C-alpha cells in the first residue's frame, strides 16, 4: 500500500555515500510556479521552494498550480522539489488499469499503485510518470491538504536517492 504524507515527513537515504545523512521528504501542493522555484502549501504554511538541480526544465511547463510535489530537505536545511504528481480526472477503469485525463498529456492509461481502490469517474487522483514498472502510475485521490495525500512517497524517495536527485547531490 502506498505511503501517505499524513502530517509527517519520511526519512530517505540520500545516496550510497555514507557521508551524507538522510533527507526528509514531504508533500506540498503547488500554488504558483516560476522557473527557479514554486510556492507550495504544506501544513497550512506557504513557502517558496527551489527545484532540485536535476528537475527537468522548462519547469513552468512541467509544474502547475494544483500539482502535488515531493520536497526533500537535506541535512544542511536546503529544501528542493524532487518530484511532481499531476492532478488528473478519472475517466474510468478497464482491465485493472485506470483511464485519466490530465491537461498537459490528455488521456492516459495508468497502473494503480494500490489495486484495492475503486476510482469513480469524474473524481480526481494523483498521476505520475517515471517510477519503474509502468509508464504511468495513479495513486490516491487529490486532496485539499498535502499532508493527507495518499501517494508513493517512500518509493519516490528511494528512486530519487538511487538517481542522485536529492538536494546537494545533483
């Protein structure tokens, strides 16, 4: 079952380099987007967070208000956006897969992170690409508070650590 952001952060190993301490990873909901940073809401607080060096550009075309992002904090206190989930509309389920629509990609078919959920057409869910195992993954329902998001935060943290995407590693 996916890990949730529920009111806390997760510790992720920053890399195989033992001299680096673990990074903290948490979720935030994007409110404003700029090329070098975005404004997010987390636990009722607004903050401006830069993107990890490895986060692809152009960022203003890849991140939009309403997206959920994973923010990693390095031991030195620097925060950086390392991942993004799209806010997509569920169109239906077919053969164990979920059809969704997302403005930047149109209609996509995604593998569910948790097979036990039934997603009602017309509802919204978090959609991501890039994790091993499928082109697209769908996680939990879109939420009003980032700390309530039901997404694969631990898996994203592991992926970022393995690929040197955490702050101070790029």
